[in-house]
């Protein structure tokens, strides 16, 4: 059997949820959109269900997958509904939804009276992506109140730069949110992972931790007690010696500087390991760090075993996990851990409870 697999440590997930909730105070929605950032939404939701305050996903189908798996906790749709048919499903499955756009209020206005809806009304406090402008907020809130179908309204916003501890943008967004919502009652929710760790001023009633749950610090730096949840690993499937000067792999990007013992690893970009990483990117073979050499191919990649005389066929290769932080690979690939984790596919997923 091909040894490529993603090991998911559900105990680390629970640990990280507790850490996020504790750092923020109040309640926390575990963000499990995009298949729990590539970790498996149903398995992660089941692991958190006994203690979680609720879940957040991006859109209806992601919530229905959780409901079908027996998840009964509150689930918030972060993008809200796209049409009236989705509102019927929201009612049927007792979901919460973000309302960020006037069209969504129009849909609610025209819906048949049903259960009181739980709405999270989103303010654009400066990211300028989604949400009502501060001057539109009061009218939006009033329309929701007046139509008789809305039970509770939570006020929320989202930060553009919470992972940048030294810029003022987040404080400005908090101030804009507070000004826009000053006279309105109801719980508040501002903080994503970056704000949970870095912006105590943004802590209110509900946190919305995503990447933190999976153990990747959005602001890598100080140790923070997070535990990586995913270990992406495979094994050495072949070994060869190449002489100094020999090319290796597609495009001959790498040329051996010395006689080199090359380990071939069953893992490629079709599995989600990024093709763009350079020679020298860290990997761990049987727990010892070495370097990737040569271009990553679709199904395979190559690593330098010259200084690892004990490495052999079947030696375990960690692409990221406890020995190689996923943030380090993200940096090498010029992206963020979020994207790498979401992209893992084709490998076997194995869950440890
Ligand atoms: C994805 C998302 C989050 C979680 O963000 P992280 O940076 O992963 O913690 C929180 N709130 C909203 C609105 C989101 O879309």
C-alpha cells in the first residue's frame, strides 16, 4: 500500500480548541469550513462535539454534511444564504447564518414565516470585503427586527490584518465596529485566530478560531502551546546514489554538489505537497531533518539522504507535522499554512482519538 498519509491527531485538535477558547474567554465557534481546513470536517466536528459551543462553515452544503453525520450543535454559515431555497434548508436544519448583504435581508423579508432565525449581522469595519457599511448597519438591524422572523441578532465583523501584531489596522477596525454598533443590543463576535492570540481588545462574546484549531500559528514566533493536528507523511520507496554533477528530476533543477544518496518519496503535488518549494526545503526522515532536492513531481519527490546513513527503504518521511512546521513549508512555497492544509488530498487519512 502506498505509504502516503495524513495522520490527524484529534486530541491535539481538542487541546487547541480549549486553548483558543481559554485565551479569548466566552464562547467559541470552531471553524470547520473547507473540510476542516483539509483535516476532515465530520471527524473533527465529532471529536469536538462534546465540548464545543458551535461550529462555523462557509456555506449550506458544508453544514448539511455535518447534520447528516449527526452533528447537533449550532452551525453558523459564514457566507449566509445564496437564495430562498437555502433559507428553507436553514430553517429545516436549524442553522445560524451570517447576513452581510442587503439581498439576504430581502430573501428573509419574502420568506414564509417559520422558526425564529438566528442571524449574525456582519459589519464592514474596514476590510471592505463583506458586510454592511457602518452607516447602513442600523437600518439593516431594524429591518431584520421588524420582519418578525428573526429571533436573535449577533453583531460580527472580520479582520483583514489580525495576524500582523504591529499594525494599527485591527485597532481601527475594533473602533469602527464599536462605533457602528454602539446603540445596538446583542452578543458580539470579532476574533479570528490572529485576534484571539494577538488582540485582547477584540475579545467579546464569541470567538471564531479556525487555523488555531489545527495548530498552525497565524503569527509564528513565540511558543504558544499549540499542537500540530496534521502530520503529512510518507516513506522512502527507492534509493539511488548519483555522482557529483549529476542532474536530478524535472528540469534538472538540482545538480549534485557531491556524490549524493537520493531518497525517492511517495508524495507529490497531486497529494497537496506544494510544487513550488525550492531545493533545501526541510523534510524529516525518521525524525531527522534533511532537505528536499529536485523538483516536486506529481506523485513523487526526492530528498537528500547522504548524511543519514541509517535511512533505508521504508524510512518514514515527514513532510510537515511535529518535526517540520507547516508554516515553514508555507513560507518556502510562498503561501500560508491555510492553503497547504486545505489542499491535502489523495492520501489516506488516519485519525487518532
Ligand atoms: C475563516 C473565518 C474565520 C477563521 O479564521 P482563522 O484565521 O482561520 O482563525 C473566522 N471568521 C470568518 C468570518 C471566517 O471566514
